[in-house]
């Protein structure tokens, strides 16, 4: 590895149920052999040991799926193996995604003792009716209790909310968000509901049965109000959908958006790394049982490993970098990739206040954030 700092991601692919809006690589299984999965993760750590020997691990993230369904003791063994075999940053961030179910809440203290120092809770809504629309199994009271318990066990707490939900009124979202901002967490991930391919919501949408979604005008109003209320409450937007109090940005996710290097372990998980002056992307085997079987046999469970061209790296930098408030350093793109953006397009976007461009640093303004995908498409053509 030719990088000093790197992130490690573990994907736990199982959930108690599949949410209708979710397009992640997650599955529902009646029985899971946790010990086999532990051994599979440990074997994969061995696979990467040689390539990581000159790197410092800056963050570890357990995502999914619902990784808080894992046995906390087994999770501690995974972390113990990393501690024994790799160099770690002194301020390493170790995150775990969790849901507000009673089973998972009882584990919060055990996860903290295992080494988790940042938790991210999938609240999604504090409205019981909307939780049912979203296919969630917990109640609003469950969610509130989970946030309160998390705040007592962790110094770095995030929870997710979805807005622009079916039949949701702007004034109701304002009340809900103000309530969320008052709960004492350090980070909020606030996502506007999107209808993704391969989801139950998409199937309903295609046949005209997904009612009550906001129109384009209301969607913009949701976004503007979200940014305004967070700013008023000292939650700074550092990425399109992520807001944090000072010094509580999620390093792990920032590393993704800055196109840093990260190793991913688990079914369907993607990684990026630099080796012999070239940047590579890879993808783990998607099916959980196939990934598990190969990993247990100590075979590398990768289905695709690809050297990225300069154009592909450029496209990744634009798509990811425009999401964060600090923007994109065009000097880096020019020097490292020998690619320049179209000056006429940049002038047009700047003149119409979609972007700011100072000292060759490209950033989206609020107007540009509202049409992020269109601007990305424009710059890549």
C-alpha cells in the first residue's frame, strides 16, 4: 500500500426484514451461523495483511445490513485481530450501524466495551405512521429510547432520518427535525427519500401505486429548510446529506467522498486502493453464502478487481467530491490526472451561481446542491 492512512469497512449483510426503500446488499435469513461468519472475517483480515503492512488504519466501519445484530463478543475478536496485526491511528474512529429495536439497544453497552466509539442509529422517523410506511419494525418511542441510551454510552452518536416521505408536510418535517436537533447527538444524516431500482418502492412507483411523494418544488423546500434549521442549531453541513457539530464529522465517510483508500470486507462490499502507483477498485462476491463459503476455505472472495484509468478516477473525483462542502481541488486533477474541466461550462455554472470557483477550488453553492446530479452530468460530458 502506498498510502499512509486507510479505512476498513466490514459488511454484515443481514437484517430482520427488508425495508421497501432499501437497495443495499442486505438479506433476511432464518438462521445465521455467527461463528462461521466470524472466521470468514478473520480470514479476510489475513488476506489483506501484507498489502496493509505499511498503512495506518484511521477508521473502521461496521455497516450493512444491520451489523448490531452481530454478537458483540465476536465483533470484539475482529477488532482484537486488527489491533494485533496492524498500525492504528491514535484517534481511530470505529463506527457501528444499529437499529432502535429492543434487542439491539440492550447490546449498546457491550458494543462500547468491545471498542466501538461511534454509533449510527437507523431512526428514519419519529412518526409512528411514517415508520410503518417505511417498513420499519420499531416505534417512535423505541427510536427515542435508543438515542438516549446511545448518548449515555458513546461520545459520538449519529442517527439517520428520511424526509420527503409519503404525504409528509413541510411544517411537520420542521417540527420533527427541531425535535431531532434537541436530542443531544453530535451528528445527523438526513436523507431525502429516493426511489431506487430493485426496491419494493420502485415496483410500486412503476405501477402508480406509490402515492403521496413530494413534487420537485416541495422537495427543494424540504432541502432548504433542512439546511437552514441545522445551521441555526450549529450542525454544519459538510456533505449533501450529513450534518455535524464541530469536530464530529464522520472521518470514514469523508474518506469515501475524498476518494481515499479503503479496504472492504463482506458480501458485495467495494474497495479502492493504490498499488505500484496505480489505483484499483474491487468488489467482493455479492451472494452472502458464496462469499462465506469461499472465505472459510481461505480463498480470496473477490469477483472483480480493476485498474482504474485516469478518466475513471476523474469521474469518481467529480461525483464524490462535489458532495462535500470543501469541494474539489482542480489543481490536483490537473497535476495528477492531466485532465481539465471545460472552462466555458465552469464559467456558465459560476455566472448562474451554481458553483463557486476560488483559487482553483470548485464548490457547489446552495442552488447547485439542489441539482447536484445534473451538474455532475454536465461536468462529465
